[in-house]
């Protein structure tokens, strides 16, 4: 059986800016694959190409066995895309957003499906509120929930946690795990190494328009320089000063504003 | 495929109608300006305007005011499309397995519904102000048909800035010249009062032909050749705007 996603020699330029210069990677069925790269590396360009929104200049890509350039309709029927910026309808409620997607995906019992997804993504209490009132983390969870409706075979998540606070980030991580538990193949992009490490079975680093390395988290770690213990002089923060003045209730041995 | 197109279009139209239902202020805003003009021209300027007709000035004025209502209504069509595109919602729909053109048609149908509501509101106000029509059922159907055709043509025109604008102001700004066009037509005063070049422009732009036709239909009088000129303008604009809008959609949303 072919890979869930297969990308070979993918090239894409915008004007004379060569963003992708021959990208190659494969993603196994049912796995979570993280595309790691700094801002502007071309992660979104890869995702948009795989989601049939951009046409590659050269190279081939297939998703769920369908060619993204020649079998667009089949690709679109196999995927769901959660873009870099949460594309949720702010005027509708959370439940209405889910119902909308369920109807567009021609899911038979849309209302039941929506309720179940709301439950799983911890959005039941907010279900009947307009999305405009949601926090960033709730929007992202709703956004991902919308992608799961209709059981797509391949799910693209473009920077699902960028801009979220640590707690909301954990919420999204749980959602990604939920999605994977459904058996879908997931390709997510991120610029956090720890996120890739936490979520993915394989990580590929996109840099200068090519895949620099591609491996399991353990393999990637082995490539990194070993961790070293460093002693760094740290200036007291305003918080340290405050606690020094009012009397420190924190553990005095670890951090009391004194220089180490 | 066509069943799917119809179903998807209905789903998406339901969504944008719900938007309007939740913020009906756009309908009110659309109707307020034409109503203000109606009041201003009928009660302030109207007495000084000689329309050489038998009917009241509100009868004379209403057709032009209805066109202004539609021209300001389609600014919101462009805005709604722009906001969907801006928010990435168009792209989300594009990456789904739905009929591609359903996304545009949903906005177009929503525009028709919203404009019908605004037009009905303005007509009700005109009735309160003494507007009376001697038109038969067929005449009224003809008026409705012409107004719908005009709305459809301007709506497809509005799709173009809705897809290409970089800002909300850019999306709505194209409507101002359209709102202004009736002022240089037979909508407010008869064209024969205008100086030569202005008159030439007024008599050869679409609003005059459409306004004259609707005015005759409302009066229950036989329409002249103006109706063919009016239909030709609307149909021509519709075909051109539709072609450009769909080409723009293909160009800006995929690849
Ligand atoms: N539609 C576009 N037109 C022109 N340049 C683009 C377009 N999309 C992306 N780029 C450029 O391509 C580069 C890669 O962008 P992107 O794929 O969004 O990177 P990433 O998602 O990794 O941050 C950036 O320099 C960006 O400015
Ligand atoms: Mg990006």
C-alpha cells in the first residue's frame, strides 16, 4: 500500500522567491508527522499544495493515493485542512459551525455528530455561544473539531498552537491525540521542537526549501548536540526584587534574587 | 453533481442569511439612506422641481430611489464576501469536497434576498408618503423582474471587489459611483433641464432607461422602447460581470 502522503521533488516559487526547492517526504497511514521549520520556511506552502489550494511548479504529491494536481476532487474528499489562522465563523455559534461542516461533508446525522464532537473537545458549555466570544484556545479546538467531522483520512493542521498560552496548547495537544485515535493520518506544522517531539511519530525539518532531516524524535535527538550544563549570571527580575522586599514565600534555596 | 451543487448552495446560503438575521443593521443601513433621500427630495426640494407630469413627485422619484437602494445594498454583498475571504473561510470551503461555485452562489442568493427586503421597506415608506401606482399585476411583475435583474447584475459586479479588495473600505468603495449615477439621470429631474453634455450623458446611461421603464410600468402606461434599452443594459452588465467575477474567483482562490 502506498503512503498516506507522498511528496517528491516538490518545487514552488512566488515571483523570483524560490520557497520550495525540491521537497521529498512520505507519511505512513495512521501516523502523525510534524513538519518543523522557522517562520517563512515554507510549511504553509507545503500544506496548501497538499490541500489542492496551490499548484506546484515541479514535482509530484499524492494524498491518500490521489495526485494533488490531477485528482483534486478525490484529494479534497479525503482531507480536512485547519489553516494557520482559525477559519471559524464568528457570527455563528460553536454548534452551528460544526453543523455547517457536517452538512457540507454530507454526514447523515449531523446533529448527533456535532454534539459528540463538542463533548470530546470540551466545548459543550460554550456550544450555543457565538464564536466571537471564544478564547483563542477554544477557537482552535473548535477549528480542529470541525476538521474531524466526516472522518477525513488525512488531516492537515497548520501551526495549531501558535499564539496560544501553555494551558490552551495542552488542550490542543489532547485534540490532536483524539484525532489520531480516530485512525486518521495527521500532518502538522510547528516551529516548536518540543511540540513535534511530544506529538509526532516522525519529524522532518524544512529549511532553505528542502527537508534537512527526517526521522523519529529519538533519531533527531541523537543528531542534536548533547545537552550541557551551563552557569549563567542572571539579573534579578522585578518579581525577585518584590519578593526580596516583602519576604520570600517561595523556596529560598532555588531562587531568591541572589546571583548564582 | 447538480444535486450536490444545489444542496451545498442551500447550506451556504442558509449560513449567510443567518449572518444577516443576526445583524439586521446592514438591512436598516441599506434602507435608511434611500429613505432619507426620499424624504428630503419629496418634502424639501420636490416642490421646486417641475416634472411636467400629472402624478406626485414621490411617484416620479421612487424608481430612482429603488435603484439607489440596490446600489448601496450590494456594497454589503462585497463586504460579506471580503470578510469571508479575509477570515480564511472561503479557503476552508475550497479545501472541502463541495461544489466550488456554491461558495459564490450562496453570496449571490443572499444578496438577492437582502436587497428584496430593503426594496420592500423603501416601497412601504413611499406608500406612507403617498406613492400610488396604477399598475396591473403584470406591470408589477415586470417591475420586480427588472429590479431583480438589476440586482443580480450589480451583485455579480460586487463579487469582483469582494474577492480582490485588500481592505473593507476597498470592498465597499466601488458602490459609491453606482449610488451617484442616478443623480445624473432622469431619476430626480427630467433630463431636458440639463445642459448639453450632461444631458447627453444622462440620456445614454443605463439608469435613465431603467428609471423611465419602471416609472411607466408603475403608472400603468405603455412602456416605450426604453424597456429594451433597460433590459439590454442589465443583461449586458450581468453577462460581463458574471464572466469577470468567475474568472477572478478562479484566479484568486486557486493556484
Ligand atoms: N501567496 C504568496 N505570494 C507570495 N509569497 C508568498 C505567498 N505565500 C507564501 N509566500 C512566501 O513564501 C515564503 C514561505 O511562506 P510560508 O509557506 O507561509 O512559510 P511558513 O508557513 O513556514 O511560515 C514566505 O517568504 C512568504 O512570504
Ligand atoms: Mg505558515
